[in-house]
C-alpha cells in the first residue's frame, strides 16, 4: 500500500499543515469538507498545496515526522518547487507524480528501489 505525505494551506505562504495518509483523495476530501474537527478546520487550510508519494505508509510516516521538524522556510521551498503559485492541487492529484527519492547515501535508499 502506498503512502502520501501532504501539505495543506489557507493561502499562498499562509498556514501550513503537514499530514500523512494511504488514501490521498479521501483524506483531502475530509479536510475540505471539515469531516474532523482540528487544525485544518480551525485555520481554514483547505487547499492541497503539496504532496509526495512513498512506496508504503511506514516510509511516508517517517518522512512526515521529518518534515514536521523542518523550518517553515524549508517547507515553503518544498511547496514552491512543486507548486510555485500555491494553487489547490486537489483536482490534479492523478496528474502529478511527485515520488520522494532519498539521497543515495542514506539508509532509506534501498527501501525506495
């Protein structure tokens, strides 16, 4: 089962929420429709501005934990490399392939090949 790490925002360079899921379409739909009370509902972070694919949910969870430690400017750089105008990517999920590739010298390299 693949995994996804994603970021939601309310506006360009606005609030950033980082999450992980095995069902990107379903999870983003839940955020957009305020199915669960929480951060994205409180801060109106309904736009999917960035996501990446992982071979399985365990690796996606590891990456999410890493991204949550990133400084805000690093997260903005990641988002703007994929989505410079911060448009909502929800309708284009199936058109975008953003597969995470760790550095070849890292421990995780073999998990992605």
